[in-house]
C-alpha cells in the first residue's frame, strides 16, 4: 500500500468517526442514552456491557464491584481500595483523573489550545473576569477520559472548593478528531468551572467538560445533578474541603477535565501531549 493510499484511508476513517459521533442528533441521543443506561434489566445490562467491551478496551479487573446493576452503574464504577497511588509530595499537583494528556503548557495571557492550531481563550471558556484573573499567565493541562476508563475524578491537592459555575451547552464529541475540526469546542460544550483554593492561597480551577452520550456531571459538593436539562442556578456557592486524592465527583461516561493553575506552577517532567496518566500521578509542580 502506498503512502498516499494510507493517508487517504486515514482521512476516510476520521471522516467516518466524525460523522458517526457528531453529525447526529447529539442532544436527543444523549438524553436517550441517559435513560437507557440506567435500565436495571439483567439481559439489557449484560448485552450492553458485552457490546461496550467489543468496541473498547474495557478492563473491569480494578473495579470494586464484580456485578453491576446497569450499564450506568458500570460507567461510574468505583475502584478497589489502593488501586491508585496518590503522590504525597507537597510540591506536586496530581492528576484528578485517569486520562490521556492533550494540549498542555503555559497560558499565554488567557489563550490556550484545544489542539494544534485551534486556540481558545479563558474568557470564552469561563466568562467570569475574576476567575480568569486567578490563572492568567499560568499553566494548563487537558486530560481526556476515554469511554472505557475510570470516570471518577479526585482532588489534585488539599483544597477548599469556593464556587462552581455551570454552563449548559452542546455535546460535541471531545476526541482528537473533533478537536481538530470544531473550533472552540470546549467553550461550546456543557461544562462546570470549579474554583478551589490551595492551603497557600493559590487558586486551582478544574473544568469538567461533558460530551456526546455524557452530558451529566455529578459533583459530591453540589446537591443537584448537573445535566443538559438542569434548571439552575448556574452560579453555585460551595464550601467543601478535600484532601489530595479524595473523590470530588464523576462523569456519566468518558469526557475531559481541564486543569488551570496560576503563575508559579509548571508541568511535571515528562508530561506532554499523548502521555497516559492515572489518578494521583504527578501532573504539575510548584515552580
């Protein structure tokens, strides 16, 4: 096979992936999946999980439970105690989730990237000037959670959660193919901006971004389930303390978490686009 034909095949595969996951009635399909995944019928559950395994590298060996009530129950599974080692170095911010590192690096004023050649600004993502100023010229990392990964997320450091801003939005797929084609995708999708404070007073902003089939974010410190039909309020005052590695919430399926730190932080050595990472592994560090 020639290089030209290989490239043509790759582009055809990407086109098909993009069409199947984005050129569909995304919101309607997401609502349907939210309903379907919670059906507690053994045959539906077993067939759904088996189908999922056939399309993804789903490994349930680390799951705390061995039997699940529904497909949804499997999506939001907990891990066995000790399945993730939390780095206790006080100079280190750890990854809040299992994932694959996407675009990452220094924040240029308020400009960051979702993929090479596709910038967006914190103004477009967060809206609030006070929140933006907390992390201006800081450091960021994009963490993509694939469909088969562990979907819960945890505190990167000892922190106090001050407030959460919920943004209702679309449900574009957040895989690399879509990130290279849809400008400012994270700014269009449903998301929650979580403002936390570290013991030294520095701010750390976490932004879970929902996606197709996913549009639902459960935060342990917010009473309501945040989803595409959530009625508000969108500005939610919070008052919760977390220890490094403690669970903060989960997605209903795979998606993305954006981590923004202020000046005075750098990416940890070896963190780069394409790097696999687990909850509790070093992500950033004090400069």
